[in-house]
C-alpha cells in the first residue's frame, strides 16, 4: 500500500489560502486536513479541534519540549505548530494530508519531508492583497500595515517551494492544486511498490 502525500500550502496573510484550502477539501473529500495547534485566541466562528487546537502557552511549550510537533513557529506573538502523531498515522494509512502553515513552519517541514508537495499561494497583486486584508474587517490599521510589510518577505520565500499558484479566482486555484496532487501521485517514487509487484510477478 502506498503512503499518503503531505500537501503543504502557504501564502501571505490575505492571499486567500484559507478559502482555497477549504474549497480544495470540499472538492477532494478523501484528503484529510491537518489541524494545527495555536496559542492565539479563536476568531469568530472558529471551534477548538475543528479549526485549530487552541492551547495556552504553557501547554504549547510542553509539546515543544516533548518533541510532539512536526514543526512550530512564533508568528505575530503567538505560537503555531503541527502535532506530529496524527500526521504519521494518516500518512501510513495511505491518506493524503493537507497542511496549511506559514513559511517559517513550511521551511522546517521541507527538511523533514522533502517528498512533500509544497505549494505557495500568491495574490494577483499587492494592491489586491491589501484590499482583501481590509475587506476582512477583522484587523486594525496597524495590523494591516504590519501584514503588508511582512508580505514581501513571505512572498520572497516562494522561491523555495516546488509550486506557486496565483489565487485570482478560487476555483482556478483549486483546479491547479488538484492537478498538482494528481501529478505527484504519478511520480515514480510514489509507485515503487507497484513497480516491484509487477517485476516480481513477471519473474514468477
């Protein structure tokens, strides 16, 4: 049985990666979503164990000390991280997993899972990015300015990713991501067990 693929998606705040990921999961219900842990407060409508595991700093730091995270980072004063055990279990069972994380965390995952599918979501333009941030209505002017200042640095990291997808329209981005994942499953390295099975069958 083949192992699952780890699909890692990042992008600057406001690029729409959350919406793209939600629609991708809707289109591909066989893909599991990796729930991250965070110390930030829940936003309106978010639920513990569904959107994130919401932890206090002491609990999160215990997970760091015990090696229970695939990756973790401190972003805008809050911890974010990926619980490792559930990732390992699902990949071993052949399930593809979608991991939506920041660039700092993704770079750490690249070192541990170089065979993963790393996709960076780009906005059509910086003007559109700022428009989307303001349109959310959840951030102060100070926070919007800080996120825009950070965006250029985050976008520069896109060069480290295997794929970039421009989120001009969500349906187009989802279609492109689906094609990338389909192609990844056709990689020779993903099908070595099948190749060996066929070779042994001929020898028999």
